[in-house]
């Protein structure tokens, strides 16, 4: 098997849950049929919903479409920090228009990325501040990308005043940062790296947040969890990460799955993903309003 082929599906979860951050377009989805197929694979293992996240303007347009195609899918839109070297007023205006769509449940992913040298820090910080303001004006959660930029991300949130709901996607800090985020009421979303054998600091951090400040995600097609690290990732791979997180926290996996579903409903929209039995593709039911 090629390392980039997807793994065989995991054992289904005993309780439904939600993938809080994925990129269905980067997973190879192009149209309503391919989105439905990906979500059918996810639903078969208990992952009954997903937030598909944009990283540039074209992806944002697509994510809003995908959220219309399938009731299990909602969208988050923003300009990724690595895409902020030269952003026009027209691009910001279109992101704002797209973010107002009722199927868009978060402004993201935005934040800071000092790992890649694609965009100057000043441009990233200005864009981050703009997205923080947009989230507050729309009353929607802010979904943060933070790579090698912990201090500046937290500083800018303090300076601007954080929105009511903040999600650190693919949380990558240590336990001290997790405690600071939890004290501020920020939600921490853990992805595949929390299952990696060399991720001791991250695993310690995963035990810090209380249950109500916790989400789980795939960030697919990236960061496939152990034991399939390096293979292609999809929302159906989420159970491996959830089980690893449940073991770290000493929590039954079905209890954690239910907690993640409740948290996702509270953060992204109470009318979303009421249960595995009630969530079907758009071919069977119209999308619910977020």
C-alpha cells in the first residue's frame, strides 16, 4: 500500500461525534457526490459532522458550497496567515461576505504562522486583527492557526479583545499554554499529533483543559494519527485521535465522543448534528441553518 493511500477504517465509535476541523477540498472532494461519499465514510464510523475550513479565497468559496451540498458539513472561512503577504481590500470584503453565510459557523482559520516564510509577520498580524474584529462583528467563533507564534497570538488576542468563542485548532502548545488558554475560556482542539509517540509535551497539554473546552479534529488530509501516520487523512480517521485523547485523559471513549459533540453544537450551532440518526446527506434532507 502506498503511504499516501488512506488506511482501512477504524472500529466505529459507540457514540456520534464531530470532526471540528478538516479540509474536504484538499482531501480530494470536488462536488456534492464526493463530499457525500467522504461524509458517508465518516458517518459509518460515528463521525456524523464536519467543519470544512478554508485557507484562501477560492477555498472559502468552495467551502460555502460544500456546506450547502451536505447537511453534515458546515464551513469556516478566512485567509490563512501564510496567504496574507498581499491581500486586497476586495479580498477581505469577499471573505466578510462569505463569512456572513448562515452555513458558515466560524471565522477561520486565521492567526499566525512563523514556521513558513510565506508572509511577513506584520502582514499576518494585521490580517489576524482584522479577522478577530470580523468574528466579533458577526458573533461567530474565531478559529485560530498558531504555529511557532504562541506569544504573539495570545498577545494580540489580549490587545484586541477576544471574541466570545475562540478555538485553537490543532493546538500545539505545552501544558503551561493550555492552562493560560483554559483560564481565558479558549477551546483547544486536538488533532493527530496528540497520538504521536514523540509528542510528550502536547500529550501533557491534552490533559489540562476541562471537558467543556475540548474539541477533536483531523485537519485532514494532514496529520494522520497513529498508527497510520504518513498515510492520507480523512474525517473517517477521527476515531483514532479521539481514542488516543480519551486514553490520555482517562475518559471512556464514548463519553468523550458525546462531550465533543455537545461542545461542537454549543460552539458552532445548537441546531447542528443532533444525532447520528438524524444527520443525512443533502440528498436526503435540506441543510439546517447554523
